C-alpha cells in the first residue's frame, strides 16, 4: 500500500495543532520569564528559547489562515465575514482588556489617557507596548483576508498557485526588509507583529492546497531540512527578519506532525482516545486562553508574583483557566443578545 502525504491532513488535525501551539506559547512565556529573571533558566530552556522561541504564534497564525480559507470558500460574502470575525475576536478582547487596563493603567498609574492609548493599540504603535499585540495583528489579517482569498482561489492549478505564493511572499518580505532598513525605530517597536504576517499568508495558501487535497512531495521535506539547518545557524539573530527562518521551521514541523498523525499516530488508542481529544478541547479555546494568560501573567509579575517560579506559574494557569470559562460564558451571552437584536431589527 502506497503512503500518500496530502495537505488536507493539516486541516484534519488543525484544532489539535492549535491546542499544541497554545501550549508551546505558554511554555515560551515561562522560559522568557526564567531568562529575564535569571531564575530556573536551564540548558533546555535556553535551547527552546533560542531555537523555538515564540514561533508557536506563527504556527497559530498559519493555522488561522488555513481555517479562514475554508471559511471564505464556504461563504465568501465579505460583509458577513467581517461581522462574524471581528465580533468573534473583539468581544473576548474587550472583556479581558478593559478590566486588565483599568487595573494596570488607572488603578496602578492613575492615568486614564494611558488606558485609552493601551486599549486602542496607540501605545503599541508609539511605544512598543506589546501586551495584546496579537489582537491588532489578527484584525489586520482579517481585513485583507477576503482579497487574498480571491487572489489564491482564482489560481487555475497548483503550479500557478505556487507562483502566486512565491510572488506575494517575496513582495511582503521585501517590504519588511525595506521597513527595517528605512524605519528602524518603528520596526523595532512593531516587528513582533510585522514579522508574523507571512505566516498568516502562507496559511491561506496552505488552505488552498488542503482544500484540493494536494500531495506534499519531496519539496516539502527539502524545505523542512533547509529550515532546520538555517535555524541551527541563525538562532536568535540581531537581524530580526532572519528569524522568519525559525517561524518557517515551526510551521514545517506542524505540517509534519499532522502528516505523521494522519499516517501513524491515529492508529494508536492513546492518541486517538486521549491525546487528540485533549488537544482538540484546548484548541477550541486558544484565543480566550491566550488573551487571559497574557493579562494574568502581566499582573502577577507586576505584583511580584514571578511566573518563573513553578507555584506562581501554576497559579497563573489556574486563574487563566477560570477567566477563560467566565469570558466564554459572557461571550456567548453577548453574542446571543446581538443575534436577538439583529433578528428583531430584520423583522421590522
């Protein structure tokens, strides 16, 4: 029996990979706290920080782009897409960000103006304040997603699709390099966002490959080997754009995990009955968990409960999970209220 490695395995295990990605992000933040405090920073932590780093965010964006391709393929009406997506991300964001910034800015610093600068990302653009930078990034990605989808979906075959992918990624990375060289101060403040855009774009192209059940041949493995080699040579480089290599390594690894899971791991009961369901469950709440986690982490560290210590890391996780439950329930209530208002308005 010939083994076929097809791109749709990534879509099949997308939710499990998202669960794995958020766990990787939590681990990175823990090692980051260990590094900044000089406490508990082991050789394993150093290796993870230097060669994996925050690349799980890139994987998360890659999988988000893939999911959006499927969503737009199912219903490409732009107005309903924007309404659904922005409501999905902004309601949890404001439910967490408003109380977090009330405490961090108004209570702690007695600054109402900073509260508004923070919550509407002005502080990020001007000062590089990165607490909820991911929300701004995903909103930017949502804005151009329908247009990118049409560009990808109009490809007549996979060869044309690959050409278009190469062209647009070359253009975007060239813009990033130009921005770094000509607007260095702005780039230094915002590169955490800017350098993630190619991952999302790549995810939408993977969505096309996955949707058409394209085969992944030797080219994918050559890219993976090259990415691992470059990752080992570059690690954390002062030339930030070269860190795109780390993101590429992580994305290739995620695709490889999906292929291995589809071909082999799904046959084992411990994976199909225990591991995959747990990761799927975590994957359903990745957005809420991410937002709650970064807010709780910031507050605990500010109040001298350093999350580089295991007991405070566990405390942070417990509070974050509780916050996720609350945010999820409130989000469902607000969405239900919105739907009721919309139905009543449409009935008039």
